[in-house]
């Protein structure tokens, strides 16, 4: 499906640094790539409550990475999915009396508008599950035929396809827990909390995830080689990822609530399908809280990007408010974040307006560019990068073209 228009991305010339990024699986920093290319897959939204600030925070984190990689001269191939058919979407449609497909389309369009307003670089491929159903069904069939899948009968006489984690551990490049680093007990608890069904009768192992759900009354379904039904959640990312990218990719990203079971199980499916490990790095953005609780659909404590924009808030203010916190930290959203970001943007704009009509930039101008590159390449340390600009603005010497270009290219804030 179509993504959204790309903002302009100024070139800063040579000297960009390949960023180090925290790998959730190893608990260590590692170079985002060791070659001149980077393949990046970031899990997309389930389109029924888009775009809240938690979403924006996640996509902004990988936008910052994308920008840093491009500044370092790396060719980035970026893929993102849309979970445009899944239980939470169907439940929301049912509870509000909406058509699920219409709800998804409306929310995807809102997401595009918000991403464009926030100047997030679009993925090269933006792919919905609905447009990939037949390929996902083929992958499920392959997993069944190669012994990784098995049918579980339900009381209503339907048979759903599950993935056998124990078989995968014995016959693929994946080991349970290697992505998330969790203990079995922690995994069971999170599995139930995040859409899994550890207690379903007939499963071989409690953590086995659903691959394919047979057709049920009043649920959307498609006629495929594996039967009539719809895909489970984790297999979609394995199939969409492998359709466009070559394993092992450099980075699989998403909010920290996706690490288990979603990224773990997608990695398991990929290893079983491809015969090799899926990603060299699993990266996760922190969670935003509001009134002491994680911002989430189920709790209903969401702040929407579109609502803030409707109130007349400059999208650059939202961007600055989010960039002021390290992408991996969990933090509490407050009005003070917006007020602080508004003040900062005003100071920066005043400084930008004082710009010299110079013909060439001086060494001191490049000092800021270099320092910003250092900060951003250190596991996307945007709070430090913002402070560096603050200090430059305080110096009351006029802005230069290269500094404004760096603020635009690395932080996505256009001042001129
Ligand atoms: Zn995913």
C-alpha cells in the first residue's frame, strides 16, 4: 500500500558516523551495520487507535536511526507492515458497530497524515497483511509440511494451525528466549497478557503461537492453500520481512512491548522458514505513560498526535518533546513536555532568523555538526543533541546554513 511523502533530507557531506544501537537480545551496544547497507524492519501499527504518542515515539526513534545511517552514507532499505486484520481491530470494530475494513482504512490514512506532519521518513515498502494473505498462507503450509506446524481442534469443530516451539528449537537456528532474554516463567506471563493463549487445550507446548486461524462466523476470512481463515500475528512479519529483505537483516525494531512474544516468535518462524537467523539486532523503544500507567489502547489513556495538531500545536513541538527523552526510556507524558518544547522551538527559530547570508561555513559551525553526529550515533542520544543546539543558540552568534541543515537532517526539525 502507499506510504506517505518523504520530507526533504539535506546532505551534510562526508563525516557522518555509523550509529551504535542497543541490542535488546544481547544487552549491549553494537554498530547498526558493518557494511555500506542496512536492512531495517519496524513493526507497524494495528490500525484502530492511530496515532497516539507512544506510536509516534517508536517511529520517531527509527526515523532518527534512519537519518543517522543515511548521514553516514549507508544505503537503507526500510520495510514496515500494517496489521490490518487481527483480533484487537476486529474487537474494536464490533464494539463500535463499524466495518473492520473501513475502520482500518480510516486509521491507516490518519497514521500517514500524522507521520507526514511529523516529518518521519517513509519506509521503502509499507505492506498490509490483507494484501499478503496468500503468501502468508503459503508460508503456513510450508511450516506444516516441514514439521514445524500442527493442527489443534477446538470445541466448535474448527482446526487452527499452531507453531511447535520445541520442534523449532531442535531443527532451526532459533532457541526460545534468545531474542527476548526472558525466563520461561516470564514468557508464560507475558504470552497471556499480550494476545497468546498458553492454556488452550490441545497445544503441544504452552508458548506455541497461532499461525493460522480457521474461518469463524462473523470474522473476515480468505480462501487459501491452507484452508479458509486468517493469519496469526507473528507470521505476518516473518513473511512480509522476507519478501523484501534478505536474512540476516541488520535491525528488527518496535516498541518494547513487542519484544515478547511478537519479535521472539516472528524470529522463530523466520528461522524455520529461511533456515537462518532473521536479525542481527532486536531494538526496542520505551513506553510512554500517562497518569502513572502505560499509554495503551486497552487502558484508554491515549494522547493522539492528530488531537495535538488540531489544537494548533506545531508538529515540530511534538517532535522536540519526544526527542527530549532517550528513545529507550519509559517516561511520563506531561503538559510540561509540550511547554518546554514550545519554548525551545521559539528560541531556535529566533536564532535561525538571525542567520548570516554567508557564502561558506566556518570551523565553529562544523563543530556543532560534528558534536550532533557524535551524540546521535551514540545509541540515538537525541536529548544530548538537543542540548548541543541549545548551547549554540545561547551563544548568540548567528546561525549558519550547515548548522540548520544538520538540525534538519539529523533531528528532522526544519528551521529555515
Ligand atoms: Zn511485527
